[in-house]
């Protein structure tokens, strides 16, 4: 479903991704972890063409992101993205926030969009909040609206960039529970997170990054029980003691 081949990315003279190679199949839940500044968020943004690359190639659903004829807005609608911040429009209520992409990109009618929006809001447990504005929601509720907004586009895959990092501790679980339900439904997911409990319980693979490189790409159980590198072991030791 998603292939990164020798992907290179730099900010000026500073390399951020170095010859990254990854293949992600349908139905996988791939957790990307590593220390701050290792390139995790940049990696996930390149999959949605939110960050341009300087070398290599990225293919999503059979389409090369770098080809001139690729319709990036349409392709992005097929790959949902949930950010650290909720990115909701404050002047729109919940239902209008979830409707917007369907109306503008998918060209659905207002009635069809609203029907789909209510379906996904029900899925994330927020159907009763459809008429509320973001300012009247908790952080966890706003993040679940952001997840619903992506789901409404009927994506083939969901990308999560540290979706719980901006939340108060008591709100983290409600977002993780929503993501766990998506995984149970078979949604393909790539998740940048420090929530190792989520990785252990839901992830199928773990990609560990450091200094712009993939240090390990392992089965979930193998990574946590017997990491291949000293660098990954050191990272896990720090996580265990925090």
C-alpha cells in the first residue's frame, strides 16, 4: 500500500531522512518511535506529501507522489492525517468541520456528507456533540473530531503524528481507545507515538528511528523482547524507567 524507496530529506545542509526504505501493507499498524529529532514526524509527513523530499520515491496506493500528473489533494484524501494539534476550524461547529473535506474534495452533496459525518462521529462517540464548537470541547474530544474528519474521507490508511502529545494525561486514553477500535476494524495505520503501551497492545510492527535513519524495523514482539541494536535497547531502558 505504501512504499518508501531510498527517501532522502534535508533542511538546508542538515539531513533529516537518510535513505529510508519502508514497505507498509494493508491492515498493518506500524508504530514509529525514537528520540526527539530522529525524523519520525518528518517521515510520516512525507507519506502525505506535506514535506517534499530531495531524493528517492514514495508510492501510495500505486501512485508515485513525485510524478507531475499525481493529484495530491485527491491522494491526501485517501490517506487520513491526524496531527499533534487538532487543526479544527474554530468558527465551524463539529458537523461542519467533518463535512468540509467531503464537500470540497470528494464533492459529496451536503446531505450525503452530513450522513457520513454522523456515522463517523458515532464511531468515535461524539454524535451528541455535532452542533458544538471546538472551544466547547475538551482536548480529547477535539482530537476525536479530528479523527472523525479523516475517517469521513474513507481513507485507505490513517497517519497519526503524536496524536496524544498535546493532551492532558486524563484525556490520552480516550483518544488511544478510539485508535484501538480503528485497528480492530482493520484500518491500516502508521502512528508516531511515545505511547509504548499502545505499541505493545495494538501495533503489528515497530520502526525505531535515530538521526534520520531506520535503526530497526521489527515485529512488535521481537522489538520489545529482544531488540537487535544497542541503540534501541538503550531507548527502551529509558522508556521503562520513565
